[in-house]
C-alpha cells in the first residue's frame, strides 16, 4: 500500500475522513497525487475535514457491480464536497436514513462499517 493510501485507510480506521492538503498553497488534492495540481508542490499535510458537506453529484446503482461485494441494489452513490475541504469530492454511499439527495444539499457523513466494508455514508444534515 502506498503511503498516500495508508494515510487514508488509517483515517477511516480512526473513524474520520482525512485528506491531503498542499503545505505551499493549501489546495486539497484528492485523490492523492505526487505533486499538487495547482502549484506543483510535493509536500502535503493530512487533516481531518469534519463531517458536513454538500452533494456534488449522485447516481442510483440498480445493477450490481461485480467488483463491489456486499452492496444490495438499488443504492445511491454520491460525490460529496466536505465543507472542510472545498476542493475535494469524496465518494460516499447514502445511508438508510437518506432520501434521494439534491445537488448542493447539505449532508452529514460518517465512517461506518457496511456490508461492503468500512466506508463513508451520508444522510441529509439536520441541525
Ligand atoms: Zn499547492
């Protein structure tokens, strides 16, 4: 496992979402890459991004994907933009409490164990 993936997996193990941020220009680079997509810098710091974000896009999966075991169709997969890392889009699954999301809608997310393994799920955010 690469160092970059190790940081991601350790964050999920700890129950938090951590992402790499460039120490030179503060851009969040997700997925991890050898150099920053904005400034070309190569030093990053991994930081927790909180647990609230917005729906960037989503899709409903109705036909099982062979490479993802344990997910019962249909399910909703989305890219969520964490408020704490507005340059990033994180893939997540809708939790059972979620209704079909709207683009831009605020959601709360958490690291949880699902039938597909440890993943990040979201629900509409209620204050
Ligand atoms: Zn940078």
